[in-house]
C-alpha cells in the first residue's frame, strides 16, 4: 500500500531484504531480469547478523570508474567494462570483493578517519573466501513502477524506501 502511494515520476532508494540469501550467480540471474542501472549488493560477511555491516559493492554492467592501483597485487579490483561479463561470474565477483576488502585495509589513514576496523575487514574477507559470496539484500534507485514490480517477487522479504533528496 505504501508503494502504491508513491509519486509516479520520482526516483526512490529501495533497500531490499531477500527472503533467503542467494549464491552470487543465482542473485545475478535474478537481478538481470530487471533493467536497473546499478545495484548495490549486500553480501554476507560473517556468521553474526546481530550488527549492521555497511559492506558491499555495486553490480553495474554498464560503467566503470577510472582508478589507479597496483594491478599486480589486486588484478580484479575493477571488473566492470562494456566488453566483459566478468561480474556475472561468481569466482570473479568473489575475487573482486575480497580484493576490495584487502585494498581498503591498505588505506590505513582513510580507515582510521572513518573508524573502520581493518581487522574486521580481513575477517570478512576470510569469511567470504571460506564460505563463498552470498547476497542477503540489495539497494536500487528507481521509479515506483519498478520498485513495485520487484516487491512482488517471491524472493523479496521486505523493502524499505526513501525519497532521494
């Protein structure tokens, strides 16, 4: 009912919790049936769900960012490009995400400034390496019509919606 009351031509952030966590490849198959510009993925990074972890990555097949990094040390830090389906591959996506966590640990001043515990990041990396990449939720930015459509999926448990300011 709340989604029905949203404005037709307004973009919203929709934070989606899945009914059950999906293996990354299964999640890609699910999300690819929609035409979202990008999806922020919330992976499972520990056994404990009693604290909120704002760790994740964007699944976006249409764009990449120009970054500089040690490509030998982190060969999969950036996988998105127009010619490749690299982020659709579970093994590539797992390596990409764990490389991102390792790269963050190296940014000691940045982590300190944000209060990020680098030990926790390394534990999260190890958890994903040991257990695989599973997605328990995601965030999209879209119109009411598309948010309503995703909400009707049986894989969706709940959606929290905020208007973009």
